[in-house]
C-alpha cells in the first residue's frame, strides 16, 4: 500500500533540523551584534584617548606621574607621563640655560565589556622644558 504523505517520524526529524538551524542563526546574529557593539565601544575609546593625548602639555605643564579618572559612559582613563631623556640648551633669551626633556606619554582608556574589561592604549612623545613644562 502506498502512502501519499509524510510519516510522523519524518515530520519530527524535519522540525528538529529546522529548530537546530534557527538556533544557529540566532547565535550567529547575537554574536554579530556583540561584535558591532565591541567595535563601536573600541572606536569611541580610541577617540577619547586621542582627545586626552591632544590635551597633555597644552594647557598645563608636563608633570611626571600617573593620573586617572572617570571619563563618563562607563569609560575610565589613566595617564602616565615619564621622562625619557633631558638636554641642556640656551633659553629663548640667549643667556640662561634651559633643560629640555623628552617625555613618554601613555593614555589608557578602559571599559567593561561582554567578556570582561577591555582597554585601548595610545602612546606618544612630547617635549617639555624644565620650569615651564612646555
């Protein structure tokens, strides 16, 4: 005798395969959303770090040390300034001497991520003069 439909077993197997495929699609989609969020947060952290680097030594003297604070939006910043080398030269008045120092400047921005804390670190070198810090 010939049957013109599917058996119950065939329907159950087809539903199980479709269910597994949907689970895989949802996992891939959610993983993609997490990756987009992580990339956006990292890009914002880089912009914040660039902003901190641009401000270092501009409005105030370069001072050796480590500083940190809250940057808002779940971001925290840490700044490390350390001297690399110094050199004696004539001051702008041409008579007295001034010490010019090359500083290593490092800014780290950190934030909580889906899989633990994440951070971005940018480094640069800045010149500063002893006494004026510029």
